[in-house]
């Protein structure tokens, strides 16, 4: 069924409302989506069966395969990107923290802003039901973002937009209203495999497939063991929280891309100047203060110390 003028108008206005909340890019997908959704779901199954999720068992949640279980009667979704790339650089002598964690917790930022978009939609269509999803929700978020046309999944498994690169967190607004979909994104990585070549642990085992068991980001953020594996220690460099190597080398991020001036994205001073001495000397109360309202609070104080010691051990071996 072709979308009518009212549907087109509402879809346009919804995307414009999202832009006023600081989101870019924005796009719409219809449920159940194209055949690509089934292909990506099958890829998830293969990834899980290979054990590439390590101990992140939440990745196997059944709801992740069935968007209808997240919102009864879901018809459409709005996908949004939140640019977290700024003009600010960290102290060259400081430890390295993944850029997504520099500012306020993106989960909260995206959720609060999308809720305002959802309330706006509800005023336009009082019978409409909606639900906000960020990456902590069991949704194939990057897959649906690709379906909504805001970017394609790169070989490093991050979402890439041709105008903004991959420095963006994503969110979704599911709704029961039938909206006009945008054209799904097409992959533009071509033969490039710089992300694969640059990964120090070869965690990108093949294009679009990341083995978390080899990933620096997994081991510094999600690994709850008391020790970092020896082979990972050898590749940590200065990365104490996450890793941006595969994004840093991506040609789409080497171009002139927008830099965010959003106050909630601006980095905290301690993150830009973090030293091993600080990490090891701060008590839990100081860490609680530093991590308040941060996505990095997922990394517990003892894990920061563990990671710093792993970096220290590596440096002492040189």
C-alpha cells in the first residue's frame, strides 16, 4: 500500500522533531522490514553459535530476533544517530578512553530526547503507542538503523554514515503508527579492510565479524575476571577503557566530518588527562564521583585498577 499524504507529512515532521533534539542522521523503517533483516538475524545466530559473544549472554535474548516482542503492534521505527565526535583531543600523555564515554551517558541522553519525540508523536496521534530503545534493549539496533537508511554496518561492525563517519551512538523509537520508510543504506566499504588490518589482536576475524574474546573493548569493559588475558595485555597500548583503533583508521572518519558542540557530549577533564597513578590511587568514592552520569560506570573501580595494572605490566616488559 502506498503511503498517503498525511502519512508522508507525519513522517517528515517526526524526523524534523528528532533533528531539533540534536539527532543526525535520522531515518524511518517499516516493520517487518526487508529480507536483509532475516539475513542479519541469521548472521547473529552464526555469531552466537561460534561463541564470539564471549560471556555477554544477553546478546542471545530471544526478543533480539523479534522486534514485535518489544512493542505489541509495532508498525514502524525511527532510527537516530547522536554524533559524539568533538574538536577536543586528549592529553597525548594520558591513558586512552573510547570517545563514546567522554561525555554524559549516551543511553540517558538518547533516551530522554527520544522520549520527548515520542510524546510529540503521541500528541499528533493519540492512539499511537511507542517505545524508546537504546543499545541496552534487546534489539538488532545497527541492523534496523541500516534498514532505516542512516548508515551501513562496516567491516568493524560499527554503523557508518557517509557524511558523519562512524562516531555516533544510535537509538530507536518504535511505534504502532504506519510511517513512510526511507531507503535502506547500502554498504560502501568496498575492498577496504583497514579496520581489520589495524586491529592489534585480529579480533575482526572476517569482514563484519568481531570475536569479542579477542577485542580490547570487551576485555576492558565487559570482562569480569580478575586478570586480563596475557595475549590481550600485549596489545593494550594505552587503552584502559574501550578501544577506537578500528574507527580511527576508517577512511570515512578521515574526511571532514561534523564535530559536535552538544554540551552533553563534551568530554570531562579527568578523562582527557587520566594517568595510571590516578587510576590506582583513587578510592571507590572518588571513582563514584568521576563516573556519575557516565556510560563508563559499567567499568567498576576494581576493573579500572586491573586495566591500569595490565598496562603497567606491559610497559615494564618493554
